[in-house]
């Protein structure tokens, strides 16, 4: 069966054609492989056997490499142990101890299967702990959860009651005054403040510490969402890298090298509200049949050991620096550095595609993706992994050079005449 047959079936049976919107057809040019069959290292293969160098890395969740044998074998071992038992499993306790020992300042942990579950659990705990309802979330950070408290605060909010929408308010990253204004406007009503420690924009010196101070001054819980930054900036999280310790934090994605594991971690006085050893009202925190699935936790424990032995985060920073500098050098050499460049933290570089007016352009983004795919590189964004090495760097820079030659022509002429497909779209939009 061909790629196109599977693509048709995907839309026949799955709303959106995939189980994550960012995997959808509207996020890629039409020459992208619509369905993938397998991954190996930092490469993916479609069902027709075509091979692509990958920088999507399973939505940033694979930080070592697809099918990494040690980690796969650790997961398989736990599958053979039963994968899920009638009471807490041995690997569940071991994984909990390993993570709590790893992340500085955290006392307890609850495992989940995805990021939305644990960020929502963090919000619920904060509301229970403070007796307040309003959530302050960072406006510039694109996604926290598929649950109502976040989705109700986006343009794609049908199905969320208005009274829920009104309980989430926004502040701006690297702008403490905007957060002060929120605390002033909603005095004694803010349950928690949630943000990522960094995206492609890093925090100004003292910003995260200032957020924590404002939270504690105003009786709110300080939550860092490390779904992407954790196990990437540092094995102990970006909170270690930026020298700040939250009250609650969430991890996921790369923590188990692509296996479905997420985590809520925090201070005991807050986390224990979901436990048995307190005399307050019980909080129904997280209770899922597969939340502590043994295969994923086996993968998590082995991932931690691989990180320590191989220095994975050091490699991500080093490779990212070479990639960022190499791409920007090509862009500068071609005279289009004002229109195309890589910025952000070297461990998680961001692609900037600007049009002739020097504003962000989805048309030029589409063109770049289209041309990179012609050169067998899948780069919807730049997610680095340990398997990206010198050979891959050389391949990538050559593909970028060829792609930017076309990009340059499009700036000098009409971009639409170079596009061979519909323009990619933002996930968050009101209509298709």
C-alpha cells in the first residue's frame, strides 16, 4: 500500500489524520512523507522505504535516538515482567526514587502518560492548596494542555464553558511588571503561575527568580513546565541551568527517549494533598490505570543512565552550536541573513523565516520546509538528539545551502511562484 493510501485512511478514521495536531497535513508541505513506518537513530523511513534525516524527533520526545537498543531492551524487560500489575510495581518505586533524587528540591512525584495530564494535575493541586481559582499562564508559551483551563484561553476554544475561560489570565515572558499587574488586578485570587523556563527565548537574568518571588509574596504556587526543556537544557532540567527551584514542575517528552512517560514533581506539602497521610480534604490528583506502565518507567531509568554515561546534554549544546553557526553562516554568505536565520538557545535552536517585508512569513516557512524535504531532511523545527553527529551536520548544512539558494530567489521574485503546495498553517486558528 502506498503513502497516499495510508494518508487517505488516516483521515477516514482519525479526526485530523493524526493524534497530535502538530503532526497534521496542514503543518507540512505536500512533499513531506504523510505516514512514517519506523525510525532509527536520527532517521525516519516512510512506508515506501524513503529515508529522511529527522529534526522533528517525535515532537521533541526522542533526545538520544530512535530505537536506542539499551533503552528499548529496558522497556522490553519490564513488558516481560507484566507491564502493569495489581499494586505498585518495583520499577515504579525505583523510577520515583531515581527522579526525586535527580531533580533538586523536589520531594514527591506522580507519573503520567502525557504532558496535558500532569500540567492539569499541577493546576488542580495549586487550586486545592491555595483555595483559589485563577491561573496565570505565560501568553508567549504555545501549549500547556488540551484541558479546558488552557484551551479555553486560546482561539480554538469551542466546547469550553465561558465560566472556565474566565479563570485563566495572561502575563508576558521576561516582563515582571505584567505579572505584578495580574497579581494587583486579581488580588488574593491567583492560585498559580505556570510558564516554561525557556523556549527559543531565554529568560533575562533574574526573571525566573522574580516570578518565584512574586508568587510567594502573593501566596501563589510557582509552576515550571519542563516538558521540552527538561532532559535537554540539563538532565536536572532548565531549572538547574537557570538556578531556580519551583514549587511544582512537570516533565515529559525526552525523559524516556520517546516512551510515553510524563511526571508531576513538587514539594511534599503540596504533593501530599493527593496522598493518604494528611488530615485535610482529599484531592483526587491523578489515578490512571497506565500512568505507571512498567515499560515506560524501565525506559526512563535506563535513559537517565545513558544521559549520565554519554553526556547527552553536552552533546546537544555542542551540536546545536555548530548547527546554528553553520546555518547562519550560509544565510549570511547568500546575503539573506535579514530574511532567514537561526536564533534561540543553542540546545534548542529556532528557525526564523521572514518575507520581503522582514515579517514572519508562513509562505517562506513552507518554501524552506519544501526545499529541505527535497534534500531528504525533515525539519519542521530543530529538535536535537544524541544521534545527530558530524555526518548529519554535513548533510544538514548541504541541504540548507541548496534550500536557501531557492529562498534567495523567492525573495528577489515572488515566493508563490516557487511554492509547489498549499501554505502551512498555525495549529491555533478559528477555522480550517
